[in-house]
């Protein structure tokens, strides 16, 4: 397996944090710190921050993403945002199926798939999140679940569209908890995701796809995690709200 052929992606997930002015200020702080990155640098921000974030990131190597997208193009879906709308605002990436969406907002594998298709068909790049709960892990279902979630999310996605797909393996028990998967657990989980892609699209596609790890990745533990053969960067929550910490993680993925 040749990891060097894949581009690592470090993506921040700001969740429900930062006003537009705060978002612009944080991006201004980050820009000089990540400008020499040898990985893709993405910040996924709340909808209301997108305009300010796109403006602040202009001319830099920071790409702006959203944290969710609806699966319909338009219509009577109060409070929702379409892929076309995001694109029109300068968004390049969108997170789909984050565990917080699955847990608190009724996201299912089916709606994750619908959102993935809508985003890809509109021309966005997607970061699809998969991951097991602690209970599922303890019952021995991690591999089965990760393969199922991965294949469900990608149903109907063409091999060509797969080039615009990043998958984030995010064990639910590690998100926002301060409990990180060990380097080997992250590598194993990412390996299960990659194996699912191989089963669905073949070995070459599996070799090429970017699979991130996410779950309490921080400035201290990023090095060991991103060094693993199956780990192509990370999806970063808490630590992406601190410019210096985020920059250390970007640097770790740029080696
Ligand atoms: C996330 O929100 O995807 C995440 C991994 O959060 P944290 O880094 O805070 O665990």
C-alpha cells in the first residue's frame, strides 16, 4: 500500500461555534500558520459564517466547507440548505452524517446516502462520517458496522464521483470526549472503511480514497495517528477552534 499517492485532508469541524466576525478573525490567525501545508486544509463552518469565512480565506490555501446539506434541490423544506446554495456561496466541501447529526437530528444511513448523492451531483466534495458506538464496539460489530455504513453512504455513487469523496472514520465514543482511539484502533477502523470501498469499487479505488480519522485528535496525538498507513489526515472538532493547535495538526499531516 502506498500512502504517498493519497492526499491527506485536515478538516476542521467548528460545529455550533463562532459568529461571522469571530470566524473571520480565526481564519486570519490560521492563514499564516498553515500556508505551507502539504495537505488539503478545510474549515467546515456554520452556515451563517460561510460568507465571512470564504471572504477571509480568499487567496489562501484554506478551503471552506459546510457542516450539512439537504438532499433536495429546492422547495418546502423550512430551515434547510441545498447543495446549489452552498456552491453559490463558495463552499467546496460538506460534512455528511456526522455522529451528532445521526444522534440528535435523526440522520440515518439512508438520508446520509441521499445527501451524499445530492452534494456530489451538484459538484461539492463530501466528507462522509461513519463510526461505531462504544456498545457496538464492545459487542464486536465494528467491522460489520463500518462496512455497512460506508457502503450505504456510497450507494449510487459512481467510480468517477468517488474521487470527490473523503470518508472520516469517527468512533462515536471518541468524539468530543477527550478519549482518542489508539493509533492502531484508528488504523484498523480506517482499514475496515478502505476494505468496504475495495469490495464496492475495487482495489485501485480503495487505494486512492482519502480516509480520515476523527475523534479527539489534537496537537499532542496527531503525529502518531496520521503516521498510520490507513490514516489520511483527520476531521478535527475542538482543536480546530484553536489556531495554534490546528496548525500543529496540519503540520503533522504535511510530513
Ligand atoms: C468531530 O466533530 O468530528 C470531532 C472529531 O470532534 P472532536 O475532535 O472534538 O472529538
